[in-house]
C-alpha cells in the first residue's frame, strides 16, 4: 500500500486542522493506520492510531481530547482532526500503515507516507 499525507499548514494557536492520509491499493481496509509526528530537532513520536475496522483508536496522552482519528475505508482515507492546537503541536506529521496489530510503536508500521508540515503560531 502507498500512502500520501496532506492537509498541513499554518494555523494560530487554538485553531483546527484536518489531516488526511490517502492510500492506494484495494486492501486498505485490512490495514491499521497510525499518525506520528516529528518536531524540529526531535525524534518521531506516536500521535494516534486506528485499527482496520475503525472500532479501536489509540491516542498519545498529549493529544487525547483534542485530536480525533477516523477512517473511511470506501475512500481509502484516514483522517486526523486536530482541535485546540498548541505551538508544541508544530511538527511534520506522517501516516503509516500496518497489516499486523495496530499499536503505538513506530517499528510495527511497515508502510509510510511522506510527511505534511503543521505549524502552529502563538
């Protein structure tokens, strides 16, 4: 499966953005999908994940209650709705897919899209 993330941009603190991760391939519905982010000068960290059915979701503590992950398998797309954005949310956001169990571990995801930059101004 090939992934393409888009929807990043510049937003003021307190604002919202919706990222999309569009996938190619007819078996997308069999993949769990995660979002990870990498802030300037820092490592790549887990943000959120959703299992193949959309029935299970996972969130990092620092985005819980502000971000919502969802998917539309008919459109082969996973979304990350980001609300009440903070300057510390500034990062390049990556989506990734796994045929295995959906986890919060970067190493469990085999397929990665290019990143999309989110910049939150104070």
